[in-house]
C-alpha cells in the first residue's frame, strides 16, 4: 500500500514552543490560522505555482489553514497541501464550470435555507471554516462575511420549517457549523428540535479532519440532548488520519453520534483504490461509515482536481469483493443544475438469456442467476 496512516502526532517546528494547552484549544487554533502569503511562505517553501495561485485567487476564494492541518503538509504533491494551498491551476476555467453547481441558491426558500429534496432542508449556519478546501463546492459563499447569517434569516428559516412539515431531515451546514460556539450550536439544534415534524438532524463538518480539537467533551454534552444527530464528515486521504482525528471520531461515536464520511474524489490525491481502501479501513476502525465517494462538483477553479467519472467506478470495481462492504461507499454524482444525486455502480450484468441473468464476479468469472420467483 502506498498510502499510510500517520501513527504519531506532528507539529510544524515553528509551533514547537506553543504550550500543549494552547495547541489543544480549538479557539487558539482558529485564531492562529495562517491566512496570508507572507505568513505561509515563512512556514513552507511555496512553489511558483502556489504563489501565483494565492495572488490570483486573492479575495475571490482566499485560504486559511489551522496550525494543526498545516503541520500535516509535506512537499509539493502532498495530498494535504493540495487541498489547502491555492494553486495557479485554480485560475483555469472551463465552459462547464458553475459558481453554484448544485443550484442551491435557486432552491433557497430563505437566504440560508435550501429546500430541494421533498423531505430535506439544508441550513447554512456560518461562513467560517478552519480550512478553506480548494475543492469546496460552496466557495462562492464560505469565507465571505457578507454571507454570514443574521438572526432574522434564522427566524425566517425556522418559520418556513414550521409551516412545511414534509421536511423531516435538516442538514446543518455552512461553512463549517463547528466554527460556531457550543451555545449557538445547541440553540440551533434545540430550535430545530422544537419543530415536531423534524425527525433527524445532520451536522456537516470537516472539523474532525482540519481541527479535531474542536470535538470537546463540552461540545458533545451541549449537543447530546438533541439526538438523533448524524455527523457527516469529510476525510479525503489517509494522511489526514492522525491520532487526534481518530480520537475525535471515537469521542463522537462514544457520545452516540452516528458518523459517516463523504469523501470527494480528487485527481492525484485519492483517485486510486489503494488510497481509498486505506482511508476507509481506518474510518471503519473509528466507527465512521464511509458513506459517499462523491464526484467533484464542476465548481470554478477545480477543473485540475476533478477525475473522470469512470475513475470512481473503477475504484469501486477494484474494491468490491476484496474489501468488506462496510468500507465501500456509494459512488455519487450530484447532477449539476440541481438534478440531485445519482448513484453509479460497476456493471456486473453480462447478458440476459430468458429468465437467466449472467453476472461477472470480481475475478471476471461468469455466474448465472435464474430469476424466477414462485
Ligand atoms: S470545510 Fe466544507 S464548507 Fe468549508 S471550505 Fe471545506 S468543503 Fe467548503
């Protein structure tokens, strides 16, 4: 296996003098994020392509990196680096790029609530994230203070949900919701829970990856009264699977959260079966179910990170039968323009012959199933 999981905690030497209590404090990590070209170039040797990426993206989609996540960064080609440091290739656009590929704004019923699928709503609760992922689908909004939700927007969203009982499942998203205080998050959960028709809450967060120190006992105690809460997180590569990240997943599972991972397929980062297998086996060990393997959305600035759709199918084909089904996610393309998700699977049907179906197994052998129920 080429991809391995780190077994020890690491810190960039520049943070060697930071007291452990500060390092473990998520607020310190947020306050100490690296957000400027000057600060980043003092910490890692930037390539010319990265410098031009930072300068070219500027205000349009800036960057931010926590000291923790920055400490995982290796030389050019490192999968953590590629997700966090802008690159000049982000300036390349294609005719099929979209600012809002999932048409979330077109389906917005308030400035912060999207109602696209009949029984689900997506609530945008913050514009902040510990790290601004270079492949982010919502880069049109995240990091932009102008997209920060107001109290009136929250109230309008709660009112909509109260008069729309077909919405039973609310995704609390952003930005990264765990950028909010425990008190604010608990208030949102409590308010949603007070709406009788809402059955399930989902918390969409990359904090276990980019800032695992955020998963504190105090946070878990604040949210636990509002179960069932499903947590969707977003690990993309084994290099992110640190002891701290594993401990955060363990704490979530111990506190009764049902945790799933939504990996995004990214070219040169995780677009091979071995990498996905190592990642997913680690996730399962930490009681996090690999849920989706998502085709990267065609958002502007990500063309260099996107894989072909066939790549995902080939990865699934290579894993199926060899790897426990627990570690195999659904491969999904979220159709641009708001069509919703479609699931792709490797084709195993070879031919139909009357009531017989001939399928191919993982080794290419053919087997017949007689499809004739009584
Ligand atoms: S944490 Fe999520 S919302 Fe924030 S930049 Fe990354 S992908 Fe986008």
